[in-house]
């Protein structure tokens, strides 16, 4: 079978690219190895409870009807309505360090006020940083990589404030230990602090259902249980794919959302000169999910997301141990401004993890390590939130091994390779990347990535 474009991976970036292409009557097929769509932003049902996989919150929140910004652009490009996502804003989030707390909402002025109160001598320096952020064109696909820490050190003289600003942005988007590319910093700063968090009442399945429905309504083909074993190449071009079952599909163009290193593995014999740029990442996480018999606000815990750090400075790296207990993220999907409460209470806690400590454990040891780390992560989290375990009625844990199994990402790396191919181009002239390793992150960012690739290269 022959297509105008074959897309590898039914995550948000791949499906968004598919919608854009199908809208212009291109014959497009999205291939997915698993039985569930979504990739890093999927969902599942376990013991009568519905769970999101990757979604803590949708960044880039904007109120319905907003005419500017990433979310508005996304909806226009995909011909979707505001009601299709049905986002409601967060209550309040925070960055909690041993001696200081910064709180923020979707009103950026509140964060500016917090910085001025907590770091009065840095107020002018923070304003200087905002000038650098506003002047930076994060949409320029040819920006050279620059250290975010280097830029921050040139503006802000207090290392604690630098760590507190980096903490949520790195946790939600950095594939690089100890640092992040400044363009990535700007993207994440704007999406989290300028625009803020929102969430659909029904979680990520609300978004995925609308995306798939739109894609299919435009004539796009979605093939589940259709993993790609190999990308077929000929004279510097990708000409098709071979599926796990041996079936071969041909395409004029191939778009991969699998990641740069993972995509390169699908091209046997085609080694690029810049192979080092395709090195896989190593930043991964363990996340615990607790279902409660009451809402978190009854504990009482009212915050939407808490980014916490117990150490004197913030360490963002692959730990030597199975999990890093010095820092983490506490998310409650309940604590958004819904008109009615969710069916049950949830607490999700995320910590940095060492993939090597998880990948090859015998099953019995793997299960025991998950149980042990659940308690250790909870012990770390309740230093900054009320104790919740006595109210827990069900739990689940996913690890770097889970992430690798369901996404194919080497090392279970959530944010992909440290080096991003921002223009989406690879060593083959008609093979393109979208998603994480193009450098677009989050729900809105990943979909804009797919749209960008479709518009720039495939709709000429």
C-alpha cells in the first residue's frame, strides 16, 4: 500500500501531523505498535479506576476564546473548538525548597509578586531575565544551543532563585542533567509561568478522543498493533516501512515521533555523519499513583502541583539509586477549578529514577522494588504535604521499564535525547522527526510540533 505520508507513532504529535495532512486531502497513515494511542500521554483502566499516564496538567492554558498564544494557534490549525479540550485552570501550584516557597497561578503577576517578596534584592534581576525571555525567538528552528544556567547566571545573582526557577521547568522538560537549552527554558517558562496549567475534567482521554475522531473523520488511517521494524531506504531517501509482521508499506514521506535515537535504529546501514547528535537521553522517572477514599482538599491539600526539593541545592540528574528522594513532583488532578468534583481523590508523586536499576530485574525483585520505592517516595513527599497513605484504597507505580515498554524510548527517557533536531530534519531527505526530539514538549507543544512538520515540509 502506498501513502503520501506514513507517521510512526500515534502520540499527540503524530496524530496532529496526521490531522493537518488529512485536512488537505493527503493520504496519510499513522502506525502504532500498541493497542492504545497516546504514547507518553496515554490512559488506562485498572481495577475500576481510570488513570492518565503522562498528563499532570496541560500547559499553555488560555481561557476560551483567546485569540493569541499556542493553544489558540493549535485549535485553529486543527479546526477544533475550545469545548473539545474543555480545559479548566489550576487552583495554585508551588516550588518548595527548605527555606523558601514560590507560589504561582495562571496569573503571572502573582509569581512576580512572590519573587519580589521572597527575593527582594532580585526583583530587578528577575525583570532583566524576563527581558531576555521576551526577546528570545523560541520558534526559530535554527537557534544555536545555549545553556539556560549560563543565561540565568548573567541575570540573577542568587543561586537559590535560579534553582527554584529551573526546578519545575527541568522536571517538566529537560533531557539534560543539571541544565537545559535556553530555547527549551523559554518554551517551558512561557508555557508554565506566563500561561499556566489547565486540565480537562476527564483527563487526557478527553483530548485523545477528540484528536482521533478528527483524524478519522478526515479520512486518515490509524493502524494499531502495527509496529515498525524497519524504515526502508534507497539512495538517501526513505521509501517505506516494514512492519513487525513483515508487511511493507510505501510512502513519499515518513514522519517519526519515536525519538531520534529510536528512529535511527530503524534505519539499518544508514549511519549519519553526525551520529553523536542521535545519542539517547537518560532522564527518567518513577511515578506513584494513589487513589484515595476522599479528596485531597480534605487532608487538607489544596495545591494543584508541588515541585519540591529537600537538598541545599537542586540536583537534576540520573541518580545512582533506583530513585532520587531529594526532590520530586506532587500532583493532584482534583485540584483544578472544576464545576463538580472528580469521582475519587488522587495523589501522583514523581521522582527522578535510574533506568539501569529497573530494566533487567527479575519479576519478583521488580515488584518488590516498586513497593519499596512507593513507600520511600511517599516518605519524601509528606515532608511538604499532609500524610495521605491511611486514606489510600488503590495504588499503581510506573517506572523507566514501563516507559520503555509502552513508548519504545531507550532508557525509558521521558524527554528524549539531549540534542534536539529542532528543524525536524534527519540524515534522510524525506524522513522527519516530530515531538520530543524536535524539542517540543507538553500536550500543546507536542501537537504544534506535528503541525509544524506538516506545514513546513509536507504541504508545500
